[in-house]
C-alpha cells in the first residue's frame, strides 16, 4: 500500500492537473471577452480609414481611430483584469483548504492544522510578482501592448496603401484561419500564457503560506516537475530536489511552468500523534494477531503489561505508513499508474486509447513548441498506433 507521503504527492499532482484545467476555463472566458470586440474594431477600421497613405486627413482619422479602439479594447481588458482578480483570489483562498484535506485524508493519525488567514491569501494576488511583474502590472502591460500592436498594423497597412479591408485582416486575421493570422492572436496567446503562469504562481504561493504555517509537521519540500517533452531544463534539473520549508526556488520559474512544491510529511513528528479511531482498530488487530492475544475492541481491553508495547508498535507502524520521501517518477510513469477513467479525463478519449492500447508515449502528442498535435495530424504519422488502439486513422 502507498505511504502517506506517496498518497499526498499523488493527490497534489492530480490537483495540479485540475489547476491546469481551471486555467483553461479562465483562458476561454478571457478569449470570449477579447473576441467580442473584434467585429467592432473591424467596423471602425473600415469606416474611418481611407486609401491614400499617410495624408494629413488620414493622420487625423488615425488619431480618432486610436481613441475609439482604445475605448473598445480597453473596456475588454478591464473586464479581463476583473476576471483575473476574482478567479485568482478565490484560488489563493481555496488551495490551502485542498492541501489540508488531502493531508488529513492520507495520514493515519490525527493532526491539528493551521490555516493561513483568507485576507493574507487574497493579498498574494496583489503583492506577489511573477516574471518580474505583479498581476496588476501584467494587466496594464498586456493591454497597452495590444493597443500598440493594433495601431502599428493599421499604420503599416496605410503606408503600404492597403485597402481598409486588408488592414482589418492584418488586425483580426481571416475567418478561414480562425483569426490566427491577425495581430490580436498575439494578445490572446499572451493572455493565455499569463493565465497559466499566474495559476501556478498563486497556487504555489498559497501552498507555501500553508506549509510555513504548519512547518513543524514537515521535514522539507520537494520540487516536483512534470517530466515530459515540454519540461524546461531548469525544472527538469530541479526535479526531486529537497529544500527546507519555504526556502529555495518556488515555481513558476518561467512562463507556462507547471512545476510545484510538495511538502514532505515528517514521519518522526507526525507518526507520534494519536492514531485515528479506524487506524487504531487496525493496529489492534495487527498487534493482537502478532502476539497471539485475544482480539480486543480498544486499547483499554489489552491485557495488563501490553499497553506500552502496543503504543510502541502503533507509533512505529504510523511512522512506517507515513513513509519517507517518494521516489522520483516521470509524468509518463505516473499517468500509467492512474485509472483508465482518469487517463481519459486528462487526455481525452482518443488520446487515452492511443496512450494505453496504442502504446504512444506522451511526447508524441505535442510538437516542439509544446502545443497539442491535432488528432487528424497524429493519424497521418502514427497510423499503426491508431490501429493498435482500435481507432480508424482515416476517420480523423
């Protein structure tokens, strides 16, 4: 049976996957806010920009257009900032509660845990910078960069004598490519990168506050990296490294970092606490069977002279079940141990079958940039894996 430390690490990794899914839902909400402005931007460009290059009249039109676009796009970015603030404050408050519940669940003993104050956790979103900026600074920076890119493309199009329709395509892209060839796509990807990085940042910072408030229960923390083809050298080099509680590098160490810090439950300290009622009953069964004693319901019923021996037996068993530092394991190995239902939840139905029956390693699911390869493209180059998984490659 896995030790408490192994179960805790397993729970934290599962939770980390859930956090990445959470960041995806926040990203989608943000994309919706930004996308909703693009029809208005196109309409304004077509209405205000006239052919003829940078003439005095067009310069005035350009200034007026910038004011209008600043209002349209600026309103959307204000809404994005509100979404980020609300979601990340909630995340910071809720994350330590998950960690506490996970610890209470896996431990064979009863422990009292200290919870960081909610106002302290919410303040993390305002005060703790990542990649050099606070959340508020990132909000301002990406909004200004977005406006600058839009206006730069308008100016370039005007200088080159393009039609207002062509200039609009420069800004928002074409329908055929889903807008991916427009300059606003850069802002979408930037917003996604900030969202994913901030999610990991505030969850790890909230965990750090919890671990520090309960430092006496832990012997340190392990840096845990998701080891696959998207893992950076800095994170893969730190994977498995042990640090004192609250010290050493705290993820994220780069944009889109998925690494986390997991506390190591101190078996010497926690193992001496009172066992949970269910655990004590189990220990009594083990102890009486080992000693050839009559089965008893509770410690009080033990024969005279055996209670002290039972206490030592129980403490040793509790320390054993809490366990030492979990062994290093790659994400591929970890996911292989999970249930088919969980694999399907993480990878999706087709990819989960390719992973299990098709024996397709995780590195084959992503390109060099770390993006998921569409199934239709996978089917072209991994036909045999599709066939082995019971999937028709020609149907994708």
